[in-house]
């Protein structure tokens, strides 16, 4: 199994690992094995859902984000901010959170709100046109959560044509930021470091997270929990940033609610929509769609984190507290919309929101990377299962007996790893 050139969204801190089996069965793509009492992440199977991080009792499994260090003053540092960050700070308005980031040393802070609204308008336009053309099958599936896209490519490739072919908000933001950064600093020869401050481990390497661009869009990724303590300290003693910001993308009322499940579709002018959150629920509903259900629904917002992005594994506060904070800020807002629908429709006509990759490339990028098994191999697996007749105990290091049998056939495990087979051979 060649996994050396495959990006992985998590890593194991062996000093903290106690060799338990809690995370083995939690992985939806069966990417974790236990070898010599230590978990091994098979990178070619990891989709970055973060369930292993969530369930590890000792915190040994961590996201592959950058550790927050003092920002190099010689660099132009840009913070790309998810609105989920605001949900972590009760009684603090979004503009003050952005000011706190600039006090930490970020030269520029770019809120994603404007681009969330751009995506929303473009998505509405596509869905309305699809009602007439019927080019794409219903229900259309939101591309916003990258874990959902990878999960579909990995386990439900027949549903790839259901994914809305509109650029994700994060990609729209990065395209615009890079354009402005290049215009502002290219001739000055300045070094630019871009940081994505995110609630989950899925945005740590854009080359593997998005199917819209060929090159990474940030130099570094930081979890919200990586900056939380320092940002809290800055907010307790607020000051005024000593430099202006070239990016005029302030938070908007509508975008604040996007961190909560249902926030994406809340203000969409679409008649039949649905919001589903949680990994197990997402898988269950994708199975139903594959069976032909929900054809009367036009658009489904999926989030693999429970309650939405406020439940991301790299957040710093409880998801229900964050949800409550978001609702309060949303009600208090009076920030209004910033996007002109007429302008978005013109950009739509010019192809500014079109994705550059279809289902085939998604499968190649995110789909199953194991070589297909032959009929003989499948028969050998069934024979092994007949001998094992196990209880999916995971003591062998695989999440279940079928996966263990497949590992044996592929040469990634030994028959002696199974206690049942080992006991039979000794009698």
C-alpha cells in the first residue's frame, strides 16, 4: 500500500497514546489499524472527518495543523477567518474579534462572510436554472463541507453528480485574497504568509481538500483552539491595531448563522431544502439518497460535525454554548447583506463560480485508492470469515473481521493477528 505521498489530516502523539481501541471502530473509512499497541493512520483512507480526534480519550490523535507561534513581523500575515470563530466569544462582536487578531500580529484579517453570500446567490441561481434543465439529478448536495465531498467520492461515487458544481466559499475567498495580495505586494517583494483559522482538520491542505484549484491556497492552517487562548487575552485588554486593512470584508448578519446546521439554507430562496448534521446521520442520508429517496428535495446541506461547524473538533468551546452565542449575535446584528444579486448574476453568466473538475477527477483525488480485489480474493475473504466467525472485537488491530480478512488477503496483516484463528491453530 503506497501511502507515502498521501496527505493525512491527523497524526498520533505516541507519548500520549495508551494503546486503547476506542478510535479503531469510529473511522467511517476504516483508516486506522492498531499495530504493536499503537494506532497507525493509513493516509490513503483518511478523509479528515476528525472522529478519531473526538473520541481519543487521551488526546493522542491530533489534527495536522500548524502550531501557533509569534508572527514574523517581516512577513505580510493574512488571517482567513471562518465566522465560527465569533461563536467562541460571548458578548464580543465580530469586528472586535477581528481587531484582536490584528493585535496578535496579523497584518490583514479577511472575514468569509461576503463570500458565503456570494456562494449562496450563485447556488440559488444554479438551482433555479436546474429546475428547467434537469441537467443535474435531485437532490443537489452542498459542496461546502469538504469531508462530505470526500466521503461521497470514497463511499458513494454514484452520488458525485449530485454535488452542486459551484465554487466553495473558501475557494472564492482565497481567489479574491490572492488577487488583492498580488496587486498590493507583488512589486514590493514582500513575503506573504496566509493562515486559515478553521474549526476542523479538513482545511489543512487545500490541494487535497478542494477540487477547484491545483495549488494550495494557504501556507498554514490553524485550529480555532490554537489561537483561542492568545486571542482571549487580547480581547480582555482591547487595543487599536496600528495599521489599516486593505480588505473591506466585514461580517454580515446572514453569514454569522452559517456555523450552525441549517445556517446555509436558512436564507436561501429555494422551496425544498434539508439540513443534516453528524457523521452517522450524513452517512445514513447518503445511503437513502443512493436508494432513490428525497428526489423531491432540491438541495441538502450536509455537515459531518454534529450541530454544524460549531461542533468542529478544533473549536475551543462547547458546541451548544457556541450555537447559543451565534444566535444571540445574529439577533443583535443589524449588519445586513452586502452582496448585490444583480452583480452576482452577471458574474455567474461569466463563469466566475464554475468548478473546474467533474466527478471523474473527484474519484481520482478522493476515491478509494486500494487496488480492486479479484473474484478469487473475494472468495478467500469469505472463506476466512467462515473460519473466524468472530464478534468484530478489533483485538487484531482492524475495526472488524471483514476488514481484517481483506487486510490479510492484501498482505497487510497476518492470520496470527486474529486470536480466534491463533487459538484454532494451537488446538
